[in-house]
């Protein structure tokens, strides 16, 4: 759930806040570009671009960490399910198929959930990184062409 909330927040940021942030940074550029030397202009362009890039990449490290942790949580659920299977076999015996099936089901569902969420997280994190890089690159190009 946390991963999906962070992913949705990042897409919302790119759709709703990036245009405002670019406008604000461009306004800052327009205010200072007449007073800067050529070397300082390039430094200012780099600084503004890095500001946009940093904002665009916010929370991506947390998302990357979650995509690494989620399969491990699935594995934890697998171990928990198998422990239940062995408890049922120990207490009731191997003939109690409902108890055994319940533990195996828990093990398989948690494994699948961990892998599915991690794989989808990897896709969206990669897409968000690509968007952040593109936004910064296009913004830098616009500023360089504008000088």
C-alpha cells in the first residue's frame, strides 16, 4: 500500500506540480540572466536544472527500497505458511488436508503477492526515473536555447 501511495504521489507530482515548478524556476532564470556573466549563466542553468531533477526524483529511493523489501516480505509469508503446515501435521497428522492446504495456500499467496508488487514497483520506479531525467534534460535545453 505504501509503495502504491508513493507511486501515485510521484505521478501526481509530474502531472500537476512539474509545470508550476518549471514556471517558477524559469521566472528565477529570467530575473537573473541579464546580470550574470556567461560562466555564471551556465552555473545558474545547472543549479536550476539540478533543483528540478532533485524534486522530480524525491521518494524514488524509498520506492527502490520497497521493491527490494517486498519479495523478502513474501518470503516471510511463505515461511509462516509452511510453519502452519508443519504445525497441522504435528498436531493432527498428515491426513488433515484442509489444514495442510490452508498453510500451503498462505505460503503461495504471500510469495505471489511479494513478487507481483515488487515487479510492478520496478516497472513504475523505472518509468518515474525516466520521466525525471527527461524533465530535467528538456528544461536545461530550454534554458540554454533561451540565453
